[in-house]
C-alpha cells in the first residue's frame, strides 16, 4: 500500500555524531547491534562468593531453627487432641440454680407493657422431658405464667401431659409475671420454639431449645466447660435417644468414667448436660443395668424435685 505522504527526516545522517559535546568523558554504548560480541564478564572475587554462600547457609539454618521453636511452643501452649478435658480442674464460678435469677430484661431485651412469652410446640407421642425439667427449675427462680394447650392436629392427649405443669394455686395479673411459658401439644416431627413471634425464627430440636432455656439461669462457664456441656447434650440427643444399643453402651461407659471423677457430668454442679442425659436415659429405658457411677448419679437427679415430678409422667 503506497504511503499517503512523506515526511522529511529532521536529522540527517551523522548529525548526532557531529554535534556531540566534548566537555564530558565518553561512555561505552549499552545498546549494541544484533550479532555484536557481549561485553566481557567481570570476574567475581572468590572470597566474596564464599561469603555470600556462607550467609545464605546461615539464614537457612536460622529459618529452620525458628520453625522448630514455633512448633515446640505450640505443643506446650495447645492441649493435645487426645487430652481428656474432664480432667481439667473446674474453675467456673457456679451459682446454685435455686438462687435468685439473673435479669431477664438484660438477657432477653426489655419489652415495655408486654410479658415475654416462650411458646413451644411438641408431639405428645414423644414428650420433651428435658424441657419439662428445665421449666420446673425456672419456676424455682422466676415468676412464670405456665399454660398447656392442645392443637387440632392432635386427636387426644393423656391427662397427665395436660397437667404436666401442675396447678397454679395463685392466679395473678399477667403483668406481675416475669415470663410466660406455653406448651402446645401438636403433631410436629420435632419440638419447635418461638420466643418473639414477630421477629424470631423458630428454634427446632429438643437440645437446641433446652440450651436456650437453660441460658436464662445466667450461669457463666469457661470455654472448656461450655464445650464439654455441649458435647454431652449432643451425645444425649443423638446417641442415647436415637443411637443403637451399641452406641448407648459406649456412652454409658463414658458417663461412668466421667462420674467417677465428679458428682455431675460437667463438674461439681448440676448443668444442662445432666438434664439432657438423664431424660434421654429415661425415655429410652437404657438406665436399666447402668454402671455403678451412673446409677448413683441418676439417684442424685431423682432426689431433686424437678426430676421427680417428671418421673410421674413416665408411669
């Protein structure tokens, strides 16, 4: 394709060479034409090369030493995975469940002019015993307005389940209670709970509801104890209640070992772990033939009024 127009070169051949300044010393050309010989390599001082090699070797050994020290520090500061956390000395400041309760407004939020209501749907074919035990424990600490209803999806409910909360001897105005606790016998696959009907998603599962209700006692645990309690609750709900006979036997042996070190599953005071495990054993009948420590622990639970009142529902 022919060029559209031509431009006259601004510098003719040899112009740059003719006008080079002579006041400065010349430098070698850094840009050589293709094919020209490469500049000679400068010889490296052998002593300098040996010093650089030695420095790299020292830095490598220092890095390996640092990695080894970091690994040792983690082994010292981090508990071994096989370490039994139940051997840790319990340093939690437990407060007996019969003492005055915590501030419900602080834990659940203040709601002016309305009573806080916990509404639970449960199937009467499998009553959530742990929730009934916790309800009795809460009644020892707070003024609770309890009620039991039957949903239309259920044809009939045994009389003892309709009176599982007992009879409230004193009828007081609604605003004088601290908490409302309503149990609805309904045909549901698993227990469901709502605390704030307008804003709260339902909590499903007996173990999850039990965790919510037990938190109303305001007890504070260490991270180790909280994890231990959660582990026992999951074990009770998944292995004792729904597991095979082999799984139940393994859990009973673990409980026997733990109860040989402390009177309760998570230490020196009753916790949600004991409530969940005791109720699971009662519902499945796995308590028969339990080891000695488990048998003693069950008697300790049954000596408490909330547990003994629930036992009447099983007869």
